[in-house]
């Protein structure tokens, strides 16, 4: 199992032996599991915690024009429950009982799920994350659609125009390319997405050969590899995704200053 923080016994922090912080104290090991999932273990014995991260190559650049916002929508739906924990509440409580809080973010080229917890709970955290990623229930699509609409509205002014500088600048620089589109999609595109779209995106991109699992902190690599193999045993091998056509700078890209009430 994962090495206990202090041999399973609480003690005065002042009495604990903490290794000196240096490059030699950090060891990186990796292994590709039988289904193709790459697992990276980063030993950091000076830490009193462990970080578990799942990276999947599934971002806004992996969407067609009609699917705008699909990867972000899928990330939201992963929190709606899993095979073992049928509701979002059940799933959240399962993490919180281990002192963990799962976070997620969708980027233009990947999605990242991450949590930090005590090293002694890593085995359970991997089981929870594996079930969440491999067996999502995808219930409550209407609830998440409304939440995403609120996210989008937060980046619009009263006239419905995007005033988020990051979104506006990327749209100008990478005009006409998926890298220039807003990650959340538009209100219209989000309401045009359905359960079948989410399921298809999950089946294509949440596969072993298209992901990396990283565990860092006070851990033992061999334990991590063994636990990960069990937790993600049902993850389909699939195929690694490609990023498609490279984004190219628009030679006439310009930013325009505009006054807008409330922005």
C-alpha cells in the first residue's frame, strides 16, 4: 500500500525527520499499463500530501464547429455520478470523506482532473477517479447546461458580446481555427448538444492511450503502478488523438478598444 506519513502514528511535527529539499529527493518513474495508460509517479518525500492528476487529450480543439463547447460540457458531466456513486452528491462526498476535493478544468488541448489528499488515501482516491472517468452516468444534463450558460453569461456584456480579453484576443489571433474558439462554447451551441454527443466524445477521447495519470508526493512508485492498474482496468485502450491542423496566426490580427457599460 501507499507508505504511511509517519508509520501510521501521529507525532509532533518537530520530531519528524524531513529529508533535505534537493533535486535528488525527487524521483520520477513511469510505466505504461497493459491497456496503454501511461502512469507517472513522482516521489517527493519532503511533502506530507499526494497529488493525483488525470490528463486527457480532449479539449476545444478536438471539436467540430457544431460541437463547440462539447469537451467542456463533458467535463461537467463527469461530476454527475458514476457506477459506484450514482449521484453527484454521492461522488463528491466520497472524495470529501478522504479529505479531498476534486477539481477539473478544460483547456484547448486537454482536460485535467486533479485532487490533493493524504498519502494514505491514494489507493481510494485512484479507485474513485477511475470509476468516475471510466463509468460516468451522465445524469442531469439539463442542470449542467444551465450552469454552463451562467459561465458563458459571465463573459458577455449587456449586448451579448464577449468582453473576456483572453477569449477576444485568441479569436483574433487564431481566426477561423478551433484554438480561437471560446472553450465553453456559445449559449446556442451548448443548447444544441445532446446526451449522444457527450457519450460519443467520452468514448472517443477518454481512453487509456489518450491519457496520462500522474501521482506525486510521498508515495511508492510500485504501489502507484499496481493501484492504478486495478483502478483503471476497465478503461478502454482506444487510440491517441491528434490535434488536427496547426493553428496559424492571422496576419491582420488586431484588438479594438471599445467602451461597454458594465464591462
